[in-house]
């Protein structure tokens, strides 16, 4: 269970950094309306919120306990798949940017 929280934290942190760079250099658009509004308000606030979520996930990895491990594997697999897809999208635009 700890591994899933840590993996989710890593993927969220990577998404934060790649998205920040992509938005800063006008390479991508933020698809999440809430995060897009945060970006418009303050890029630093955007990055802080994303990284704060990663730190919360790390804390959960070490302090979260449950008897329903199977349910949590299913629950955590959904955002893990989502963030994996996002990370692959980021990697593809980085490759396109570098090769251009």
C-alpha cells in the first residue's frame, strides 16, 4: 500500500514540474480548470499546491492504515493510471520540443 501512495506522489510531482515548465514556455495548456485558474492567479501558487499534494501523499504512505487493502488498491489504481497517461503525454511533448 505504501508503494502505491509513494508512486502516486512521484507521478503527481513529476506532473507538477512538467506542467509548470510547459505552461511557463507556452508549450501546453492546462486541461484542469481548477489548476488553470490557479496558474492564472499565480504560477508559484499553482506549483505549491501541486507539490503540497505530493507531500500529503507521502505522509499518507507512512501513516495510513486500513483493513480494506483490496478496496484501496482499486481506489488508488484509478489516479495512478490517469497520472501515468499524463506523464507519457508530458514525455511526448518534451521529446517533440527537444527534437524541433
